C-alpha cells in the first residue's frame, strides 16, 4: 500500500488533470490488499470532496507582462469515461458477485 500526494499551486486544468489521473490509478490499483480494500473507497470519497475545490479554481491565464509560464495540462477525459477507472470501479462489484456465487453454490 502506498499513499501519493501532489502539492500545488494548480490552475483548474492542471488540478483536474492530476485529480483524474490519480483517482483513476487509485480505482485500478487500490483494491489489492486486505487493508487497502477498506482504505480505497475512503480515499476515493476524499478525492471526490476535493474535486469541487479543484473544479472551482481559476481558469489558466498567462501572467501579465508576457512573463514566461508553463502551458497548463490537458485535463483529459472525465474520470468515469476512462477505461481504467471503469474497470477499477468494477473490481469490488465483481468480487461481491463472486462471493455471493460461491456462497449460493456451496
């Protein structure tokens, strides 16, 4: 189990990019341990509460006076349209179906 944390400051686009990427990775890789199976849904809920804050950030703007700046990240596809997130969200559901099938069959 590992905990990752990314510190900003972020504009809206960069914040959404980091949020979507890290939450998708949590959904696919967070279930593979006894304690992780409990911690993953809590982590995803915490991330979702932070999503509103990230989505409310200011739009990216170049600094005044033509100062150099880094181009904002592409936020990419919404979280629930990413295949890795969909597959990761199905893991606990598939395990639940498996447990029910084993218990009903035995």
